[in-house]
């Protein structure tokens, strides 16, 4: 596991330009999402009762918000815009992933060069099929979970302790999503490497502990850096805080690529060993 993480870091350094591409992609999407949310949330918060609300005025505020969600045309327009942005992201992300996967395979063969865009041209379609299949499988439990979570959320406005009942559902959904994501990630390694998608999925399942270990180690390091950056920005406010906050998404993109490359080296070592 340690060897796979170390080899993954070498691959990150060899494809560092991909980190920059991921950062710019994330920055643009985050900016448009921020502008959209800001145009909706700020006017809504301005309607929050001031001075501090009584129990009755707070209930009326929540009831008004619920009515707007169901009947306001403006809210519906924003929801369609948000859905369109999500759809655009789901169309673009597989192109980026196909470039990353192809570059890793070429690196493993000893080739050097910029293979990112060539990989996008060659493997965007199969990767998109995997990506949409993953999204469909992850969203499948939503048919049962969303109504349950919605009911708990509405009840939680009146009694916040009820929200604790949602934790098992959210946690179970998160674990299910992680398993689906990892299995399909390994299947994509096999597809682009012409090594068999089902045998690659079996490698993921048979090596569940190393797969989870890599995710936990990199996840913990990423979380620690996030806490460090946030803590320093709170202690030393000003220009330094602004630089730290704006630079952390670059670190997050680096860890995202590191996660992919480490699992790729795990897949490669197990597949060609067997």
C-alpha cells in the first residue's frame, strides 16, 4: 500500500499539468455555482426575521420558504439552471478522466509526452458510459431515500434532534457510493488498458483492504491540510488568509489525482502479478 501511494505521487509529478487543468475546471464551476447560490440565498436570508425571531415568526419563515420551493417560478428557474450546470459537468468530467487514465497507461509503458488530450479523443465515450452508469447506480437508492430524508428535514426544522435519525441513511448511502465508485474506477483501468473490466472489478473487491487503506490515508492527509489552511486563515486574517483559502482547491485537486494514480498502481501491480 505504501509503495502504491509512493508510485502514485511519482505519477502525479509526471502529470502535474493535469492538476492545473483540474484546478481551473473546479475553479470555473465553483465560481458559477457561487454566483448562483449567492443570488438565491442572500435575498432569502434577508427575509429572516430581525430582531431575533419568536417561535411563531420562525415557523412562518420556514413555511414561506417551503411554499416558495413548490410554487415560485423564480425558484424553479434557478433549479433548472442548477440542473443544467450539473448536466454540463457530467458531460465534461468523463473527458478529463479519460485523459488521466490514458496518461497513466502510457506512463506505465515507459512513454513520455502529453497524452492527456489524446486520451480524451480516444476514450471519452467508454469512460462517459462508465461515468453515467456510476451516477445511475449511485442515484438508484434516492428513489427510496430522498422522500425519507425530506420528511426528516422538514420535521427537523421544528425539532433538530430528529435530524439524527438521518445519519444512518446518509452514512449507508455514502458507503454504497464509495464501493460503486471504486469498482467502476478499476473497471475503467481495465477498459483503457485492454485488460478486462470484470477481472479488474474482481481485483478491487479482492483487495478491498488496500483500496480502503489508500483512500483513508490520502483522505486523512487532505483533511489535515484543510484544517491547517482553515486554522491559519482564521488566526492570520488578511492577505495570507486569502492566499491560503484560494490555494487550497489546488491542493484538493492534487489529492484527487493522487487518489486515482495510487489506485491505478495498485490495480497494475495486482493485475500483472496474477
